C-alpha cells in the first residue's frame, strides 16, 4: 500500500517546487525530487511489470535489482528527452546544460537502485501483486 502513496507525494513535491519556485531557490531540490520520483515510479511500475512478465523475484534478487535499475534509468532518459523537447518548443530554459542532465540521470539511477535494493518494504513481487490486485 505504501507504494501507491509514494507517487502522489512525489507529484505534490514537484508541483510545490514549481509553485513556490523551489527549483531555482534551493539548488538541491531538483535532485531530491528526481531521486524520489524515480524511486517511487520505478517501484510502482517496475514491480508491477516485473511480476507480470517474470517470476521468482524473491529468489532472484540480482535480476530484480537489474530490471528495476534498467527500468528506472530508461524512465529517466525518457523524462530528460521530454524536458529537452519541451525546452525547444516552449523555451522556458528547463535544461541548464549537460551537467544538469547528467546529474538528473545519476539521481534517477540512484532512486531506481534504491527501489531495487528491497529497502522499501514492498519489493516482493508476490506481496505487491496480492496488495494491488
């Protein structure tokens, strides 16, 4: 059940950051929100997809970790591509250069890795599906 509440919390943090200009006023805010959002999205969507396609997540923790890490990094790459495209269409200067993009991808990966470590309390695929279906 915790997994389902993490995504709205991350979205609320993102909206709060935009409304109160926290992305510009707090240098660390973007990285924290990126890490948290990709942790929660990877945990939610990754475990659901893993449980539907693969089995044995409890026995093959390394495979589960690799799948969730890859999923989270892929999600982060898609997000950065969307930011880049939005920046070119609307020109709000979201992209602050290559360093910002790389740091975002690194913290996206850190959030995804945390989701894959099993430290969240709901990384059992069997438990996840019992609670969500």
